[in-house]
């Protein structure tokens, strides 16, 4: 009886853990979680709590309370890295993302004492299963972090770091747990991410702290961007670098923005083309190139990651990382709006106008036929008229603006970036 209870608890917790991980892909892409997925996770959580506190003979109120608090706490820890990636996210998410491992380790004695006082086997099994999964995750992160490569911090990154730290560097590094920074012989090194290490938490460093994108991440963004450009060229799919990536190529004369957090590429798919078939063909090619791919069919967007494709639980646990190197590959389609031929996308971008179909678009001749532009040492595909297109998205783009960087952090770094450009 007791053994079967334990098995049921392990299964119930595993189900809710997996269902919850699957929902985390939405906040990572800055989308809200669909209500169906939210309802499934809530239902599974309630089942977990009820199974631990209700039996044929008793209703254990203490177990109900304890299991509820425990599960909420665990799910704050597990979800925090994904929710903290949403622009202007709550500081609660940042706190849980930053200190997740310490919070889990701190929880162990509390859970131990609670288990000693409460003789509820199902509750013990719940604690054991959840903590076991967390310890395994922390151990795997720790081992994978050994696959990082040290590189000297460049002068610009160092001066941005010193400015944001207001010359109290050690305090700043400690407060924000910038574990990648290592001091060797009075020189600062960055412990750079690799294909087999967890990614650097780029979003946090760039958008919250106002630091430069680490050079390891920029290097991987470059590699990913060049690969995707080549694959789309080979498939004869009209495409162009977009958003901040295009802005970097034009304004920074062939470089990424120093605070780039992802790569934007868009492409045009013919009305006659089958979306599902195109996605599966592209996914198969990019898997062969060693990249993980996910999609949002609703927004007609394909996400290509620098990290290797992973399957099953590994694929879902990817959503627990505090960062990622990714290309947002957005689909445009040919259409007509107010008597003009336009290329339109499902989601809005900058000040792009709404079309007759309630999508967002620009005149075809602004984008097609595409031209090429230098980006990080290679000619890549870009819009026919990048200047006008950038003005549609960003207005007067020659001024330095920081779209997603926190206001305070943006203000501090503005001087350094302006001087660097003068
Ligand atoms: Zn990195």
C-alpha cells in the first residue's frame, strides 16, 4: 500500500514537472502561457496536493497546507529563469532565478525537520522526488559549467562593467552573482559559454544590468546567423536580417550592437508553400547543423538555438536555463493592403503599420528583392532599402536607443556608447 502510494506520488509530481516545463517556452519567447496549458498544470498541482492530504479515512489539513506551500516554492524556483527573461519582469523572478540553487539547498534542512514531525509517507515521497530532481539539475549544471572557456574581457566591455558598477566592482559582481567573471593576476576574464555548457544569462546581463553582450555569446550569435543565412540562401527562400541585427549591420558598420540579446532574421514564404512542411524541412537541416529548433505556429515564428537539439526531458529542461543564444526567424507573407502590395507578419514590430488583414507590414519594394550587407565579416541578406525600413521600425535610428534595457542601466551606459561612436 505504502509502496504504491510512493509510486503514485513520483508519477504525479513527474507529470506536473513535465507539464510545467513545457509551458515555460512561452515566457522565454515573451508570449503569455495559453489558458489550456495553465489549466493543465493547475489541475495536476491540485491532484498532487489532494493525493498527499486526502485518503479514505482522513483529511490531513496540515499536509494540504505544507504540500501547497512546498509546491508553490518549487515552481517559483523552476519557472524563475524563464519568467525573468520577460522584459520588465518582477524582481521576485530575478531573485528566484539568481539564487535558485541556494534556495534548494536551504530548503533541504527545512524539509528534513518537517518530515520528522509529520508522519505522512506521501508527503515524504513528494519532498524526496522534488528535491531529487532539483539536486540532479544543480549537479548537471555544475558539471556542464566546466565546459566554459576563459577569455580576457575587452576594453569596451570592461569600461561598461566599471560604469554600471559605479567603481564598486567587487560588490556589483557579488550582488548580481556574475559567476562568469574571474580575476586572474589582476586581470578580469570571462568564463565563456560553449556548445556544451549552459548559456550565459545574456538577458539579465544586457537588459537588467546594462552590460555588453559577452564576446562568447556574440561569437555564437555570429556563427548561428551565418549558418541560418546560408541555409535559407541554399533553399532559395527570400530572407533578410531584421530588427536590432539589421540596425547593428547598418549603424555599427557590420557589427552586432554591443548589447545584442538575440538575432533577428525574417523570411518570405509563398502563399502556396505549406508552413508545416517548410518548418519540418528547415528543422531537419538545422538539426544536422547541430541546432535546436522550436516554433510558434500561431505567430509564424521559428526559433533556432545555438545549443544542440535535445529530445524528451532534456529538450524541456532547456527552458530552465537562465539564457540562450537564439535567432527569431519571423515569417512574412505577400498580401494586399489598401490597394498596395505589402509583406506582412503576424506580430507587431516597432512602429510597423497595421494592414487590412490586421497584421503588420511594409510595402514589398522596401524589402524585396533583397540586397546584401556585411555582418560580422560575412555578406548576409538584407532588405532592399534598409534605411527606410529601419526608420519604419525605430524612427530616427541613428540615435542610440536601448529598446529593452532597463532605463537606469541604459542611461549609465549611454555616454560610453556615444563616445565610442564619435
Ligand atoms: Zn556566453
